[in-house]
């Protein structure tokens, strides 16, 4: 199909990346429209007033201004009910289990490449696009079947492929990543070149639905459940406010004298927080993962030596993955890694390609 006949719905957050994505799609000849998703209004029903948040009223205004400037149709979808059920409730459920979840992974799967894609299809669009820093590659097989590969972005500092490991072949077939081949400085230059009505918007690295700090957000939903803080030898050295306030590797907020201390474990059965002054106690060589997804939808031959990333800012490390049970994989690192955290994603990389991943359990 010619680009001019392909209808593309591009998710717009009001930020520079998705705005440039729309401009690029239009320049390349696609029949493009913009879409803003209302996801969260706050725990008490009041609107989230953080202007740098991707689902704030200010973000919607900015996205609409860009769409008007580029003369593209603009849609607003209210996904608040679905977002609360599929993303926020998952987030809270994981914290109740003592884990540290990554809601962006679930949001991408369920909302951006789930609900938005479904809505786009209903409205007659052929493809959706986002401002994610990632790339995809099409491989034509002998039977003329096309396989889609998810690749890291050109800008390694901004690469967001880590958050996309749950995507399927069906989803990737319908997705474009217009800024995946650009560096951030190139995107800023293009925004100026296109004359986009954008200001210097700070990039939010926080969870989009947490308007204050995470502790205040969790306190709204959880009652404090104090318990003992012990060192690795079992000696009681203080009291914690509730295990859900802490994550593995945490140093700040433990409130113990003669620190710093690091959280090295959480014992939910005994409601005990385990800490250590020795940062080396955070090192682990093995972990287990569940809820595994292979992007190719074909399980590779195991054991397999690849690189594994255990959190967004973690440098991928060499490891061997092998079966552990019918639903679990074991990851064995060549060198011990710091702060392996249950609930976070372990993502598998082969060079530039994202093979898939799982949830650390």
C-alpha cells in the first residue's frame, strides 16, 4: 500500500518526541491523526496538576496545539477506568506482595498497544505510532511470512525497548516508531525546524499516576504495618513503617543511625526488613523469571547465552538462561549483579534485538 493510503493514529503525550513523530509521519506522506489518552485523574478525583505529566490537562492542551499547528485530526480517548483496573490495580497488587513492579511495561502492553490499537482499528486506521525510542525490523521468511523484530533505539541513552518486551507479533505488525532512528538532539532540532509550538518541557522520569512522592501515594491505599529491621545476622536494629515502602537496594529513607544501610531482603511472612552496611550484600548471581514472553512467539533452544537487563538503567550483563520448571526460567549471570528485585522485568537481548523477557520472581 502507498503511504498516502495508510491511515496512522499517533499517540500524543504533549511532549517533544510524540509531537515530532506526528510531524515526521505527515512529512513522509501518511494520512496521520493524533490521539491523546486520558489515563488518570488522581486518587481523590482531583486532576493531576503536574504539568510535565503525560496525562495531565496541560499535556492535553500541548498535544492539541501541536495537532492544530500541523493540521491533523485530533482524538481524545478516556481510558481512565481501564487504566485503573489494568495498570494501577496491578501496581498496588504487586506492592502488597512485597514486590517492586514496573507499571510502564503493563501500560504499554494493555493500554498503548492494546486499547489504543483496538480503538484505532475501530476507527479505520491501519497502523498506530508512538514516540517510543525503539525500532522494529521486518524479516521476510521463505514462506513469505513476515516476522517482526524489536530493536534498540539509535540513541542508547534514551532507548526504551526495555519497556516493550511484552509486545507480540500481531502488535508489532501494526506499530511504527518514527523517532527510533533519531538521537534526542536530532529530535530537538527537528522540532525547531518544523516550528512546533513546544516549550522546554522537563522529561518526567517518575510514575505518571503518582503526582507526589511514592510513599504518599502508597499510604493512601495501604495501612502502615510496622515491623522489625534486622541486619543479615538477625540482630534487631530498628523498626520499619511497612515493607511496601521499601525496595531492594534502597539506601534513603531507612532512618537508621550510623548508616548508610541498604535494603537487601524483605521477609513478608515475618514482616521483617533485612538491611546491611555492606553494598556487596546486594550482589546476586542467579534469579528466576515468570510470565515469559518471546517476541518471535517461538521459544529459542535453551540453554542460551545472551545479555540480560534487570531494570531500566541497568547495563545489560552476560548470562545463561535455562529452564527451571514448566513456567519459570533461571538466569545465571557471568558476574553477580546488584539489587535483583522481584517484580521488575528481566529483558533478554541478542545484540540490538529484544528477544523477550519475564518478571523477576
